[in-house]
């Protein structure tokens, strides 16, 4: 079991009312909570962000509140639909707000796609790398009407994949979070040393 000091921010990046991405992310959030993680669920449909503007974003109340949530997170689980082989605009907008806050943290991906979501997962891993974060070497992808239908997961395959992801997020996220905290508090020469306050 994970200790409750392992903080996970799960981001549902679909603005669709009946989102299959949200269904999968809610299942994953439940599993992570049951495993002892402290979970913060950011649903971008219910908590929309203003379009990122590099000149003004730091002055908005939305950013200030969200920044605290992102800083607190040890792990970010990102769920997005596949739009033209890429992430949703809502997810990209969320990611644009941050980079420094992601350094040394674990990213995990969940993609709703009719074509396996490989390019979407690759793009999220690229974003993680560019922000000096870690990412799991795999993600979970699934299809509407095949894996999720009428607001529910309909087959055991997706349940198994999400449960595996929850386990790996907890295990590898714990290891990285522990080392990240040591590196931030220590004096050793290491990558996270540049992020010490």
C-alpha cells in the first residue's frame, strides 16, 4: 500500500459532457485512492482554464490556485481524447501553464482513441521529457463503444490495463517521489539540485 503522502493529480482533458476519457480516469482515480494515494481530480470540463497567455497567465486567480495543486502532486496522470493524432486542446492548454513544476515527477497517460493513441502518448512523453519529468514507458489506450459504452467500462481488458497502470503509478511514482524529495532537500550534485529553493 502507498502512504497517503503520495499525491496524484489526475487530469481529465476532455470537454465532452459524456466523456469516455472521464469514465476511464474516474476508474483509475478510484483504484489509486483505494491503494492509499491522496488523489486530486482535475476535470477540465468542470474547471476550465483560460487560454494560456504567456504575458498574463501568472496574474490570474485560476493559475495561482492550480499551481499549488500541481506543485503538491508527486505524479500526474493525464487523460485525453485523441484529436487528429494529438492531445486535446484543453490538455495542451493545461500543460502550457507549467514546466518547472513538473520537473522530476512521474507522468502516466490514458488515451481514448480509435487508432491506439500511439502518437498522443508519444507527444505526452515528449512534453514530460521537455519539462524534465519522467514518464512510464507505456500508456493505456482504449476505444469508445468497444471498451467504454453508455458511461461505463464494458470489458475486462480495459479494467485490467487501468488496474495495472494504477499499480505501476503507485510503485514507480513512490520511488521517484521519494528520491525527488531527498534530492531537493540534499546537497548532492544532481539534476534536481537546480530546483532547490
